[in-house]
């Protein structure tokens, strides 16, 4: 025979689980830096620190652009995409100039590029061109980084026709 758990204890268990989930969400939210603070830190950082901070800000700004597109504020969204691209370039430049974290920077830029492409494909046809242009520029930044990492091996071969 199975022992039944009193209804009162089941409610307490569910409430405790809900409280734990709520606490974890609050902690995760609190650990994210506000975009303005992150931008200030990225601008002030030097060397290797500038790479990570610039990439983090670039990712946050791209997600902000996505929320602006969703809200219908296309002009602000385009500005946020441009800002994201600027900080992605800064991260790549810092990586190349310090010759540090080249591989991780390229991986993060690739993730940023994929996310930017996904956002662009979710937009109406009229709103896509600025995002598509930003994706192409990000591809070029990545190509330059790969060329720094691998030299001539990274250069795409000409297709024979």
C-alpha cells in the first residue's frame, strides 16, 4: 500500500520549488550587467579585457535590436545593429592587436553573425537590407581574423567554372 502525502505537504513542496526557481531567475538577472555599464567598461578596457567586454556588449546590443524590431521601432533597431557591429569590430581589432584569444573571438563572432542573420530573416523584406549589410560586414571581420590566424590557408580558393 502506498503512503499518501498530505495535501498540505504537497503545497509546501510546490511553493518551495517555485521559490527556488524564482530565486535562481533573480540571481541570473542580477548577474547581467546593464548595457550602459557594460559599454562604459568596454570603452575603458584595454587588451584582452576589451575583447570579452566588447563581445558581450555586442551580443546584448543585438538582442536589444531584436526587441526593438519586434516592437516596431525600426530606426532605433538599425542603430542598435550598427552599434553591435561597431563593438564586434573593436573586439576583433583588440584580439588581432594583442594576438590573444583569436580563436575564441572568431567563435563568438560566428555566433553573433548567425544570430544577426536569424534576426534579419525574421524581418519584413523592407527592413532586411541594413541587417544583411551588417552580416556581410561581420563576415569580412571574421575573414580578416581568420587570415590573421591561418595566413594564406584561410583565403578562399577561386572556384573553377
